[in-house]
C-alpha cells in the first residue's frame, strides 16, 4: 500500500493504545485503575445539556458558519473579555472541533514545509505530530536546569532562520507546571521582536491551585494591532468537563482567522451546531461547576502528592494546576514504556510513559479520578516496585503474588 511520507511519520497515540489495553483487561474482569486519563470525571454543566437537548428536539440541526455560530463567537468574545480583559471583534475568533483542531488549523495556516516550531519539554503528546502533519519540524526545548520551568534562553537558543512559531502550554500537560508571569512576558516580548507566531495553549488556565491567578499573555503584548502574531487557544473540554463535546477556539488577528477558517471550512465545515449550542450555554451559564472541579482537583493533587512522597526514590514536582503529575521513576526503571506496561500487567494500574511527552524515565499520573483510585493506584504501584513489599497483595478477594 502506498502511504504518504507525512502520514508515515505520524506515530500512533500511546494514550489510546493504553486505553485499549486497559479496556481489554477490564472486559476480562481485571480491577483496572486508570491513572492515565486526560478528562475530568464530573458531569457536563446542566445548562449545556439542556441547551443541546433543546436544539436536538427541534430536529432543525443544520450546517453552521465554518468559524462558528454568531452565538458561539459572541460567547468566545465574552469569555475573552472576562478572562483576558480584551474586547476582540468577531473577525478575530474561530470556534473549532476542540482546542486540538484550533491548534491544527493554526499550524496549517502558518507553516511551510521544513519550518520549525519550538515548544518546551515536557510537552503535550500531540504537538510534535501536529507540526509533522504540516511537513514542518518540531523542536522540543527541555529546560536546561532540569526543571519543568523553562527560561527564555531555553527557547532562544533553538531559534534559527527556519523558526516560525513557539507553542506555550501553561499550566502544562503533563507536568502541571504553571510558568511564571516573567517567563510569559519574556516569551511574548521575544516573539514580537523576532516576528514569530506565539501560540498560547491555555486549555487548563482556570484549573490552577494554591491561590494562583491565570496568566494573560495579552497583558505583555505591545502589538495588539491586526498584525499581532499572538494566538490564544482555549476550549470547554477541561474546565467544563466537556471533552466529548469537542468545542475549542482560537483568538488571533483577522487575517490569520480568515485563513484558518478557510482551512477548517474545507476540512470539516466547522464544529457541530448542537455542540456549539452546548458550549455557549456552558460559557454563559452557571460557573460554579468550574470552581467545584478546580477545588476537587486541588484536593486530589494534595492526596496524590502525599501518597507519592512515601514512595522512596520517586521524585516529584508539585503540580501548580491541571490534573496531572509527572513523576520521575528513573530510580526504578529508566524505560518508561517498559515500566508502564509492567504496572498495567502486574497490578492493573494505567499510567502514561514519559517518553511520549519528551522525557524518558517519567510517568504521567492523572488525579482526575476518585480519591480511592488515586490512593489505591499509588499503593499498588508501590507494592509492585518496592523490593521490600510483602510478597502478597489483596485487591478485593483477589490475591496477587510477586513473581518478579
Ligand atoms: C495541552 C492540551 N492542549 C489541547 C488539548 C485538546 O483539547 P480539546 O479536547 O479541546 O481538543 C489537550 C487535551 O488533552 C491538552 O492537554
């Protein structure tokens, strides 16, 4: 079969593969604990459900404008005003099938083959593949000081004549690190000076802990004209627990939004009307669900950190936000894929290998599930990895015996 070079360069999603493996084990009756998930477990806002159901019930579900319905764009404009303090025009807004499609359309709109996109490591698994889908080159930038907090120099030393854009995701998937306001200011100023696109992936910006406030890149931008190359990405997936609704958006200069919309119009004709209706209702509706989710996640983070602290040899950095913790397991195993498979097979705990996020030897552990899942999951991992563990572990009435 003849497959394109670009398609051949795209790796399969490790997370989806793990989910499949976990589903097979679950179907067999194994008591799988999923610490690999990337979505909150709370229900979607009632406002969203009611609004979507009403449109469905009408039976009048039609094509919408490729860049989103007028109501959807109005909701994004309102959101931008509330959370970024900036009034943008409808021409600066495009709704899409999740933040993922907004980022993808943006990359398609700006990248020529061979051009480069820099992003700090660890990074969201999709960035390298999305850049490669454009025939361009991903350039991960691991912080030189070994932390999860990049400095401007980590970016600037990778900039060359092919560099076209920088992607910043803070708080970060997988580390949970929220970059400092100084770093964001430095990157905004640097990208403006160098004429680089700066894509701010703010999908977790309200899910932050310890009294932190969301950081707004517009505050540091000097150029807010129609030439600005600052792109803000956001969506309803994480903050409103609406991952399956697939609604995200981009806010950028009108010319870029027009090109992105053209691309999107030929690819999907735009996001589904029913789901936009739900997203509008979530954005404009009662907001207490977001704060409840944030509080739950903060508590879950605390529980997971306490659990992991008693794990000799595992190094952790306290996450500032999101629902992920990226822990260093190199003291036990340097190959994160091997470790991940081992934990799934021996104690049925799903984790995600750090190599997928550009850092070998780490595991991403999610704390978006229940406290029971978090405590029991880490307990099982500890039993499997600690050579001083007792020989047997009971999961319900099932007895596990160490054979390794
Ligand atoms: C950093 C980051 N950006 C974007 C997305 C995509 O979000 P959406 O569901 O809106 O496509 C995710 C989802 O996991 C993510 O972690």
